[in-house]
C-alpha cells in the first residue's frame, strides 16, 4: 500500500485497485481510519481527535490530488506524493 503523505506522525496511504467509494487510509500510532475522499467522513476505523482534525484539514486542502491518485490507483499507475500539512 503506497504511502502518499506523512505529517505529524500521521501516515496517508492508498491501496491499488481498492473498493469504492474512493477513500484513503490514515494511520496514527495503532489506529487506522478509512476516509471517504468526497465526503471526508470516516467509513471505518477511528483516529484520536487531534489526528482526525489534522487529517481532515489536510484532506480538505488536497481533495483534487487525492481523487487524481485514486484514479491512478484503479489502473495501477504510480501514485503522486502529496505535500504534508504545513
């Protein structure tokens, strides 16, 4: 599962050819959440509140890039790195 970004201890990844809806995986310590790119809702799992807030801020800023990576992942193309939260 390629890592596409990392910030404040949060790792953002996407699987190739993953199931719908378009989503990404956010991992922080021993917690993981699958987050819908379009709605930015947690589909599965959980994150601590601070990690969730930072992930939500980051995803809001990079939604178009996340969708572009989702489209690449569907056809097994190399995913682009996305800038971390500053």
